[in-house]
C-alpha cells in the first residue's frame, strides 16, 4: 500500500528503473519527453505553445540543432571553444586527457587535482591529497561514467555522439576554502541574474539568486524563505563575471543557456556552458519564476528559421 501511495505521489518512481535499465532508449524523443515531463513535473508538456522555462527547454531539445552545441557540452572541447572566443585566461588548466582510466599516470599528477569525464554529468573525482586517494573507488566511479550515454537520461541531443574521455584539471579553491559555483542565466544574449551555489562541501548545497546589483531575488524556494535583509558576500569579480557571461552567451546566440563561472581571488574561470539546466525538469524554481523566465526566452526567430 505504501508503494502504491509512493507511485501516486510521484510517477517517476515507476519510470526511473526503466530509464536506468535502458528500456526507454528506443522511444522517440518527443514521446519520451512528454512522458517524463508528466512524471517529474506533474503536468502535461505543451510543446505547441510552451510558456515556462522548463517547457521551452524541452522545445529547444527538439528544435534547436546548432552544430556547435556538441562542442560546448564536451568538457574538454568546450575549453578550446571558450578560449578561442573570450581568451585563454579564463580556462582552468588541463593536466591530461585519456580514453581509459588505466592510461592515467598518477605519478605525474600533482598532489591536488580533479578528474572528470568529458561526456556526461556526475563523473567527478576531487582529489585534495593524492596520498589519500582511493584508487579503486575512483576507478569504479570513472569507469561507470565512461559507459554512460547521457543523452538517454533527458534526450539532450548534443551529448548523443560525444566521445567518452577522462580529463584531469588543476584543483581550484576560492577565498571560501572551496569553490563557489556562479550560474548566470542568459536569455537571448542578455544576463540579468545569477544563481550562487554555496556550501557544497557541507553536503547541503544552498542555492540563491541575485541580480546585477547583488540583491537577493526570491526566485526559488530557499530564496523565498530567506529572512529579510539576507545576503551573501559579493565576490570581488561579480560585475566582471556578469559581463563575461553575457559576452559568451551573446557569442553562442542560443535563445537560452546558462554560463557557469568561478571567482578565484582576482581571476575569473570558466566552468561550463549548460544548455538545459536540470534537463528542463527543475522543481526548485517557484512556478511564477518558471513562467517569468519562460517569458524572457524568445523562440520566434528559431521557429521562423525552422519553417524556412
């Protein structure tokens, strides 16, 4: 009976095992997205007249086929792309790239570094002390990630044919002793807000939206519940980060994307370009925010282009 209640409250509990087993891989993209949207968001996906940001992200998966997107989502190739567009100084140094875990020369790596896979999300190993690295656990995590095709989880088409690789990057740390992630929301080339991801090391990451003036925006559940006058220390590079994110977003020219950056003392570093945040199944934003953000995404030029 409890299991039936669980399914009724969240149908995704039924689909999740099928998804992870690969039994849904053969479904056409549109059918898959409509089914997953209803299961995860609890409502029908309107692809004929999408209004919210989550809905428009689903539409963009199906209809925005910019050939540069596979380059942007590849964690190795994206670095070269961004370096060419805005400069090498924004790139976190790469220490090596390999196709197999067994090919990594750990003796040649520094005491602190980060391992990640280029083709998915989640295949990450942060090494703060190489002497304490659990090599077997790292091997299992990376090899499991290498077998994944991220496309099948949310039908984000740019990931479908990416070549799986492993990269090692220089370990980065900011003034907080960790690495705060700043995610800039870019609507048709314009950035007006950033989502800060704080306290990751605690296991309870806290997400807050801020505008260009570093005023808290109550766009998500945590922001709505924050006390009057709540804020976070404004990074010294924040004004420049808005400009960098907007420049990069304008170059890409997508109706919507997110540019992730880091502020490390006096330097700004590129994290990634995210075309489909939360794969368009984001329940963290307030419904009114989802609608407001959706209204900022103009799909009409792309619709006209697709008709031509």
